C-alpha cells in the first residue's frame, strides 16, 4: 500500500481532500510505476477540487499534475524506460502520492543535474509560457512583454522566458514583496495591477503599448490590457485566475490591429505528439543548461498538502511550491 491525496467530492474549501492508504494496482502493458520523490502544486489543482477546470476527472481521484521520481516497475511492452530510470511525470492527476501508475507516454527522463524539486516544478508553468510566448506569441528580442500575475507559477515562467529572449519585461504583481522579487529576478519594470496600470505601460513604452501581453488573470486586467496593447500586438489568453471570463468589443482589435490568441499548451502534445515532444525537449534543455531558472517558494510534506493548496489559493506563493511524499 501507499499514501495518496484523494478528492472524494467537489468543494472549494478543501474539505473534500483526504490522505489515504491505497492498494497497488496491476500495470497495463504500456504503464510504468513510479516512486514519487517530489510533486508541485499548480493553479488547475485548485480548480479541479472545485470542478471548475476544463478537464474533469472521475471522482474519486488523486490530485497532482506533475512530479518527479524513479521507475520501480514497468509493463511488458515498455521499451524506452527501465527500472531505476529517473523521470518527470506530466498527467492531469495522480502526482500527490507516494507512488503512481501512468502510461509510458506521460513520462520523460529527468535532465541531468536537476534535483527532484526542480524537476517537478517546471513542466506545466514553463510549457505554458514557452508555447504562449514563442509558439503563439512570436515574441522577439527588443519587444515589450507585459506579464500579468507575474509572481505566480505561469507568470514567473513568462518573466523568465521573456528575459531569456531579450524582451523588455514589464511584470505586474499584487504586493511590494512580489514586485521587489520580480526586479531581482530579471524584470525591467514592475507595476501594481490596480486600475490605471495601462497609463504606466504607455509611459514606459513611449505611448506605443506592449507588443505582447501574457494574461493568466482575465477579468478587469484583460479589460484594461486591450487599452495598452501596441499596434499589431498579441494578447495571449492563458487563464482566468480572477474568476471572471472577460469579453472583448470586436472593434478594439479592428482599430488597433492586435490579435487575441488563446493558449492551451498541453493540447499541442495531445493533438500533435511530435510538436509536443519538441516543446518538452526545448524547455528541458533550457532548464538543465541554466538558461532558465524556476523558483521554488517552499517545500511541504504530503501531510501538509492542504496547507500548500491554501498557500497557493491565498496568492501567497512566489513561483512554485513542492510536495515531497
């Protein structure tokens, strides 16, 4: 038996979560069993516990989208992995557990030189930011990038990638502590999300506006963003952490010539596996060679999972938090 964090019903107060002993299941031919050494918490984990995420797992389910660990058993059809391989796991559920079983397609080998926490924290956030800024947003050196929710997991990844590309990065965050961190992390300018940030963006850009806007927040932030975007700009819709899905007057992109682009990064791998593998290979390389630098805010034990979820829910996290079973 092993311990897992299990969701039994849908609730937004985490009362539906418990840590339970689970019996081992037999492996299918294409599955591997992994001893989990570290997992990380993502905003969709919060949404899934309340039934608010686009992917809705069958209840009960084990929480956790990404983790790292060691393969301890393989199915008979497995050719590319062996017992003892150190791997990264990317799946919608299952990672907040001492062990998990996943299809071979959901694992990849951990880059050399990364510890377990580093390996568990970057797949979701950096894949989202990479697909958004490079594949969809076509961000170029010298362009201005405006990042909302910049101290969160996907926001901080966007700041990091923007810095790597050579863009001028304007990072928006809710507290002075977060803004100070973002300056130390490589942002060129920091702003508060309070109403009126558009005027500061225009001032920074000599009234031209931001070339690329990365928005995992939605709501009022989106509404104001369309008023400080550059001609031929790209507004990347990444999520709706504010809780409100905004709408846009169709004349705005017509008048200003900008594009509104939806980003669902993981769907690339599902619809185009080869392109998905290329994305993973690139972020693995950039992380392992030190070009990108994921930030770990805090490490929790499996017994502290609810505390970790509350920390993220209360917007106290800078970067990512880990859960080590």
